[in-house]
C-alpha cells in the first residue's frame, strides 16, 4: 500500500522541464509526404471495397445456391406429381403422397358416376363412395 | 473535414467493419503522426520509419472486417510498430542478436543539443525495460494501464519499472538538477 502510494506520487511529481526535454530529444522535423498518405489511403480503399464485395458475395452465394436447390426440388416434385396424375394405371398416388387435388379428382369421378378403381377405396370397405373422398381429404390435410 | 470527424475510434472501427473507407482515412490522419514519430524513434531513420508507417497501417487494415477494439488504438498499434521496426533493424544488422536489438531500439539519437547531452547519456544507461516505460509514459503520453496492455506485462511491473527509472533520474548527477529545481520552485510557491 505504502509502495503503491509512493509510486503514484513519484509519477505525478515529474518536473515539467524534464518532460519537455525528453520530448525534445525525440522530436522529428520530418513529415510524412503527401504521396505516402495517398498511397496508404488508396490501398485502404481498394482493400475495403474488395472486402465489401466479398462480403456481399459471401451472402449471395448461399442464397443463390438455396434458390437453385429450391427450384430443382420444386421442378422434380412437379414432374413426379404430373407423372403420377398422368399414369392411367395408378390415377391416385399412395396414401402417403395424397394431396387435396387427388380427393377432388375422386369426388368428381364418383359424381360423374364413373367406375371407381380398387386402389381408390381408401377406407377399405369394398365400395368407392363419398366416405373414401372424406378419407382422402383427411389424409391430405394430415400430410 | 476528414481530420475533424467527431466520431470515436470505436465508431470509426465499426464503420470500417461495414466497409466505410472514409472511416479509415479519419483514423489514419488521427494516428499518422504518432505512428510516424514512434517509427522514427525505433528505427532512427526517417526513410525506414515511412516503411514502418505503411506496414503498420497495412497490418491494421488486414484486421478488417471483424476487428474489435478492446483497448485504446495506441495500445494495439504500439507493438505492431515496434515489431515492424525491429524486423527492419534485424534485416539491416544481421549480425546483431534479438536481445541486442531490443537494447538499442529507440534510444535517443546521436545528434542532439548540448544541453540535453546529460539526459540522453543517462537514458542510454537505463535498462531497456525501464527506459521503454519511461518514454511511453512521458513522451508518448500513454497511461500506465495502456503501457501494460501494449507491452503485455502486468501493471505492477510497469509501475515498478517506472519507479526505478525515476529513482535513477532523481539520484544521477546528470539529471538530479531537474528535481532539485522542481523542489525549489515548489518551496518558493508554498512560501
């Protein structure tokens, strides 16, 4: 504690003339030329602009990749969906892949009085009727 | 305009992290002379000091984006300037060991006014650690905690080095007069 106080006092108690002379010893008349200023600032401009572009690209790349992936996946799903609907053998996809559009499709077929296929019997009661449409709607909503 | 920007160093660094080139210019002009003076002292050569100045700011720049200021900027810049100056001296004086370079780095120039001869010769005699802390405190006007952070040593070590350096200045015949005059002025002022 005593030492700390002594130290503190001694640091404050420095003659101004000594400090001035210390500074004089290390004074330099030379100045930084304007060309050096310009070179350093120009380099900084180039560097920071480059980093800013890189930063923007860093964000854009994953976004672009994600967008591309989304487009590819949507395109594949759309192809798959179309293929299922256009396939006369299956007409209705499996219950796991059912959508509300499939339920509408079956409902329209029943209303038109057309003959239902075996795989449309969603509730497995042996007949294709409105109850199967309800079953398909429930499955589609649940999915 | 650039030189009198009222923003703090922290704000300017934040702006630089966002790619603001103007912010760098402000910081450059704020610290250029300080960096150059220090580089001149360490290298003892104006031309070498200009190279150190450029390398120091290039090093500072490479920290962006993502730089966070945890202390004062002078605390960050001081070791950068010193290391770059030492590298330059090493290249020039390949025969000299690292320890020897540390002992000679930043010593007062050989050409000086006669009135300062005694002070300069005493500074040459001080241990490098004490000398460095003394100059950082009274020439570079750094606070004790900033010196500790810049040199990466405990605050207590800074205090003891400074205490010992001042003790030598007080007792050595080459510099004792400064303190005796100071005591006389104080006594007259009180009387």
